[in-house]
C-alpha cells in the first residue's frame, strides 16, 4: 500500500513537471514566432514614429498600437475583418470612418501613408495574433476612459489577444539580444528609426501645437542638435542626406546618390525597402530611405498647392538654396546614412 502511494505521488510529480515544461516550450515557441513574424519589424519600422509604446502619456503624437488593437478587435472580429479595416483606414484616413474619435479629436486625422497593401496586411496579421507592447501608463488610462479594460469596442479578442497571458505583450516576446548583437542592417535601421522617432515626435508635436511656421523654425534650429545627440547616445554617426537638400550640408555624395536612386526604384515597384549595408575596413555603413507622406508636403510639396505662401516666404528666408520642394506623397526625399564600428 505504501509503495502504491509513493508511485501515485511520483506520477503526479512527473506529470506536473512535464506539463510545466510544455507550457515553457509553448511560451518560448510563441515568443520565437512573434520575433520572426515579418509584421513585427514592419510595425516597428513604419508605425512607431507616431505610435511608439515608449512615449509618455503627455508627450505623444498619436495613440499607441495597443490602443488601436483594443478599439478595432473584439470577440467577434475575424482576422480577415481586422486586416480589411486596417487596409481601408490606411488608404483613406478620415474622421467619419474612424473607430477612435477621441484620438482624432486629440491628435487630428493621421497623414495618408502610402504603404504597400502587403505591408499593412503583415502588420495587421501580427497585431491580431500576438500581444503587442503597451506603455506603462496605458492600462490605467484605458480603464479610466473606457472602464474595465473593455471599452466601447468590447475590448480585444480574449481580453488581451493570443500572445503570452496577462497582456504583457512584446516585452515578454523579445529575446535578450542587445543592439550591438543585431545584424548590421538591423542595427543601423534601429539607430535611424530611433532618431526618426525623436525628430518626428518633436516636429509633429510642434505642427499640432504651433503650426507649420513654428515647425520650420524647429527644423532650422533643433534638427541638427537632436540628430547629433542621437549619434552620441548610439556611438554612431547619423546623417540625413538628399539629392535635393534643403540645407546644403545634407548634399548626398556619389555613392549615396546611387543608393537614393536604388530606393526610388524600390518605391516605384511597390517593394518594401531594406537597409543597404557597406563594410569598409573596420566601419559599417547602413543606408535607409526617407519617404514623404501627406504631412511632409506642407513644407516639401508643390509651391502654392501644398506649400502655402507664408511657408514659402519662411523657407526662402531660412534656406536661400532650398531644393527640397516639389514632392508628392510616397517619394524618396533622401536617405539615412549611418556609420558605426564593426
């Protein structure tokens, strides 16, 4: 009898250990699937300038991606419906069709973003299947606005999606890889996007609060110091160069001009651009395009059509040799040029 009891206890213990290991493997598998999903990187590349999960509640220029997911997905929403909603919104963002009227009232309607349909589909696919990162302040904010984490949209499917439980999002899905351990292309892109986020947050915040003319003054006075500060933080040289520079210090060299043309062909062919990597001696050089959206056209579009006369006068005053006008949406205005040690 005693031996039988011991066998039962051992069986329960072994079953419990195996079950625990299965859960660990399942969480690890889910983490790897999330990290390897193409939509994850596309979301970080294309969305986080305005929808960053690291922005504070008071210092943000758009709702975080987790808020978009919670408002657009409920228990009855299929993946196909969610992808279709995201495609429709990106093609024609407007106040009437928004499911986030509070965000529109606070931040305005987002600029039209001419992303390839495949890019939006992959981002939406990732958002639907996996938990995504959320700011520390988000849960309390959402509950205050909408109550019990559900909101008018009935909350997200299963409360917090299909990723790791308790809604910890991508903080639990990311590996412990440091920036220095990333492949060179990803590392350079990370530096570029972090700088883009800092510049974009300040520029768009200035436009929203003070208007286009003040935003021009910001670019003239602050863009270089902010970019230089990001170079120091990342121990890299971070530049923005163009074939049609506004500031002549941003004129692209011969090699950079060739890469600008290569990225223009990518955009023309509706291909998602990838970083270009050069390795010379002990240095790594990474290049990635800067493309225009509808908000850019306020200062970089066609004179007297997109750019209003007061803005033209201010541009002429600040940049007498300005070439950075005449653009339409989704054109390559220049490239990021990132250099760091191997």
